[in-house]
C-alpha cells in the first residue's frame, strides 16, 4: 500500500554481497559478513570476524588484531603483548575504541591502551581503520582499532546459547623455568546467552538481550638476561653489569558483558552496552640476580673491581675489594652481587557503559552515543620488593652498631667484598660464573638487605575515566542522478588520569642475615649450577608491612614526600565538529570533508622547594619536612591546541569483483599526557630547569593510500595496498625554550633567575611507507575431504627514514625504536563435519626497542 512501510527478512548466502538497485540491511556471521563490510566500506579498512581464526588460546582481541595486515604488537611489557602498533607507528600512537568510543585503560597517561583487560568473546568483529574519515576520531597516527559489539537483534533464531570450555597448557618436554614447570595447565571458560523478545503491542521481535560471562587464566614465565658493557669504541670492552631474572605470572580475567537492543519502530533503535571486567594479577614472583662492578665509564685501576687487562671479548675478571674504612650502607661498592626478589600483586577493574540510538526521519538519519568508562589500576597488599647484597656494607654491622667498612661481614680467613670471573667462552646465554676471592656468594649468611632494601607500593591507585558524547546528522541530497549525502556532527570527550601514591621503604636493623628460601630454583641455577641464594619477601611482610616492625626502620620522610612528589592529575577535553559528503554514482564512490578538533589540557602536581629540608630535619619531623618541601608548591598548568583534518576517499568497481581505492587523509598522534604534568627538575651545576609542557602539540601525518581488492566466492579475497605517510612535529625532549627572568612573576615565585628552561617541544619530520598484502580463500572446489581447507595470510613490508626529532640526524627503519619493518601471518584450517583443526603462524622481524645515538 502506498505510504506504508513493509518489512521483509532475508537470509543472505555467501553468494550475495551487494544489491546495486536497492540496499538491504543485513548481517551474517563469520568471514562472509566481515568480507562484505570491508568491500562495501567507503574508506580503507581491514575487517575481520572474531571467530575468523577459530578459538585463539586466550580468546583475546589483541590475539586477533596482531594477525591483521599492518598490525603488530607494541613494545611488550614483561614479554607479553598487550598493546598494538599500526603501520610501524609504535604503541601510544594507535587508538583502541569500542563501537567508536574510547575505552578506559591502565597506561592511559602514555596512551597505551592494554587490550588484555577484556575478552574478544564479547565482541562480533574487529576493524582496523587506516583511512580516517571526518566523522570519526583522527587521533591515531597509524590507524584506529575499533572493536564492534554483537547485535543480538541481527541473529536469525530467537534464542542462542553458546559455551566454550578449554584448558591451555605447555606440553611436557618443552623448556620452562622451574616456576612455570610447576603450573603447566590453566582453564578458560565462556558462556553466552542471546534472546529476542516481543514487547507488548509489537507484532515482531523488537527487543534483544545478550549476556556473556568469561573466565580465563593467562599464564607466562620467562628467563631474561641483561648485560651492560663498558661505554667505549675500543675492543675489547669489559662487561661490568650481568643480570639474570626468572619471572612467572598468572593473570586472571573475569568479565560480564550485557547488551540490550530495542527497536522502538522501524525507524528508531536504542542500544545499551555494559561491560564489567576484573583483571587481577594475584601471583607474580620475580627473582633477579645482578652482579655489577663500577659503571659503564669506570676506568680500570688498582682500586676498581674490574681488573685492568684481565678482560677480553668473552671473559671479565672482577676482584674482591674490601670496603673503605669510611664506607657506609649508602656507599656503592666496587663490586657486589644483589639478589632482588619481588612479588607483584596488581588489581585492575574496568566498568564501561554506553548508550546509543539510531533514528530515521524522511531524508534524515540521526545517530548519537554517550559513554562512561573507568579503569582503576591498584597495587595490591602483597606488592613487595626485597634486595639482599653481598660485597657492600650493611645498615647494622655484626657488632650491632651502624655498618662501616670495618664493621661488616668478614669471611673465616678475613676476606671481605666479593669477586668473580664471568666466562662466556663455552656459552653466551649460560656463561660460567665462578668465585674469585672474597665472601662466598653461595652462603646466605654473607648477604644483608641494602639500605631501604625493603619497599612497597601497596595501595597505589591509577584511575582513568572517560566521558564521551557524540552525535551525527545525515541528509540525503535530492539529486536523482547520484546517491549523495551531506553529513555533520560533533563530539565532546573528557578523560582524566591520576596517580595517587602510597609508597614505603624500610632498612633492616638486624645483625643476622634473613633466612633464605631454599625452595626457590631458578633457571640460571638449573642451567649453570650458579647457586646464588634467593629470598621470598612475603616471608617477612604482611599487607605491605613488615611482620616484625622492630627489625625494620621505615623512611618516614620518603613515605610522606612521595604523597606529593609522585602525585599528578591530568584532564584532557576534546571538542570536535565536522562536515563531509559521501555518496556513489555508477561504479564510483566518494567521501570528502574536514574535521576540526580543539583540545584543552589541564595538569597539576607538586614540585619540590628549591632549597629542601636537611636530612636531620627529615629525620626529626618527616611529616612537617615533607609539607614544607612540597605542600606550598602546588602547580597547575593549562594548554590548548586546535587542528583541522581534511580527507578525501575515492573508490571504483573496475569489475564486479575488482575494487580500487585511492585516498588522502590526515591524522595525528597526541602527546603523552605525562608530558603535561608540571614538573620542575633543577640542575644547579648546569643551571637548567626541566619542566613539563601542557601545550605540547600532537604529531601530525598526511597519508596517501592506494589499493586493489579482488573478491571471489566463497568469502574470499586478495588485496595489495601501498601507503605513504609524511609525519611532522615529532616530539623532542630537553629543548631550550629560553632563560628564566627575575622577579616574583617569573613563573617560579622569583626562583631560578638566569636558569635555562628545558622542555619537550615539537620538531623533526619523518616518512613511513610500505606495502600490505592479504589473501583469504576457502578451497571448496577441491574434492572430498579437502573441501574443508581454507587459508588466510598477509604480509607487510615497511620502510621509514627522517630525523625523527633529532636535529641534524638521519635515521632509517633500523634505528627507530618499536618500528617493525617486516611482519606476516598465516593460518591454515581444515574442517570436516564436526571436526576442525587450525595452524597459526605469526612473524615479526628483528627490530630494536630502544636507540641511543651516543
């Protein structure tokens, strides 16, 4: 009947992708839907379904993201991939969103969203947006990773219940550190319920509810060795610092997600999404042994630990030197061995809610969304660190008086200090480490806790809050010859981060050594036989405090002063508007427009007085001394910048299955919010003052993209793309921004007159470019059981060059920290009836994590 709407539901098969004459809104599961979304997109993006690679080990979104073209893991914290890098731009330069809205995360001050805080099981798909459009955020230098929630209204059946139960582990016979060896298997469980309902008065299902519960234990263990050599261009260089470490962690993830979709009418849809996620790290012990003698610039002599001439490319000889008679616990010994034991206990909880609506009225389409997301990252009551040392001077010597070079540990034959020979001739990874005089480093009684050697951050909190409100209006232009739209909208987003510190440290007052933990077996001892004793700090503490307070003396000034010195708060508010047009004529599509963003930043902290209290004053009145040093020096600084980001995206269907894309877009990478904190660090001898910069500008990029995409049945595609990105305004530290004047209004209450101000600033340029290839196919044309084979693979080749903010320097891809020039992924799967199996392979080339031109 004319003037009335009619609804028809169609189940699209894999052979139906795009209807040219009129458009049908529908959604299918798996790769077919993802391929369709990618093919019909107006801009360049890669889209993948969450189940595209089957059941990944931890059902994690990051496991899926790093298998997409141009995406690799960020610099892994503790050898675990938690953040992503898109097109080599490094972590912190790629935004992670949920349905287009920013999610809160620990690490937000450095803009490192950790994707391990939530499971991929609660989502439907993931897209990597590489060609930025005006209606979406542009604060990703490389690309935006957007995770899309599942719409329960789109499923065919009225009710669906799915569950996954699995056990992940490491097979016997593989090399594992002893702590990991004892915990080989860990569970994973997920259950999801989705159902559609008819509300009173509705003739069809118009309300859908989904709920997803997830539990997993993500476990890792590693052995790490770090060597630090003499700072010299001469050969050979001695090895002055040799460190080994075992670490084992259990990261638990518990989450509940529910989504409600309510279709008010054929022209109006309301959505609510709630995520509750707890990601505690209840058990993470770390045992580190560090043997060091002097520093990287020590000149070997008759008094140093390094023996002159007794070192070559493979061997370094360190002798035992008795401490000087005037040495104290604060004196750095010429040679020492530290046994550093740490128990890490972290608690992370995420609460995320977003409301959204979609409406249509004649030629107008409206959509809006608002969200509130908060993450609290806390140091738990078991967080503690303990350092025991051999070769130094204890706080309290054997005679019960303060330790000195004469009141220290002495071996039966009068030896003091400690010496060793490090020989890497037979093995570089597992060298020989043998005694070379001094105290026996295998005897626990020869070790004592260092000054302030027991420390805790139990109670520290780092909250991150995000509030976001955005809306769009889309109008179909009354032009019969083409399909064209005019679209505009705006966004207001506020995020705040804080550090609320609770920090303590103690010095040991006992005369006798602390009892070691003989049950601890390290990988180094297992492979080399080096029997360095270890201590477990939880033996001596409870709830972040010593069990026997009489044996420990707290540094009360440190506790009080850190409440000021480590505190900071940053608030960033973004105001954005845009205007764009998009449409299609014949086989051609286009998007063009501009987005404007104004960013306000307000940061606050405490700074220390230029003339601080004396050690005697700090000991006599720690609370009062801390207040005098910091409380009157509260700083609040503000900054603002405005940027405009034009873009144009063109696409053409050269053939029914061959699509080409060409685009030019602009984007930015915001500076770390830590840069805005108003710190003041004076260097009296150099007469410089290093400060924060809340007005620091973002790094900006202009990007050309070109690609060809070929699609074939069923749900297959092959594509090749090239991009060229010109980046400017790299952030450079310690830039001279002028000399501080005199008078009370000089910004520092009259202090630091004549000092040179150093701060982070924008300077430098670079170019990043590369190729991305992707191939996906299901081999249904093969005979028999081979029909179940499918392959998915991609390869990325990147290059970069420029000064990257170092004036007068030139760096290439091998000198850019975090830049991974080559990466690739391959997945071969086979399904036969109810049975399926899959092999996954991921490759990242060698790359550097840090780089120092000196």
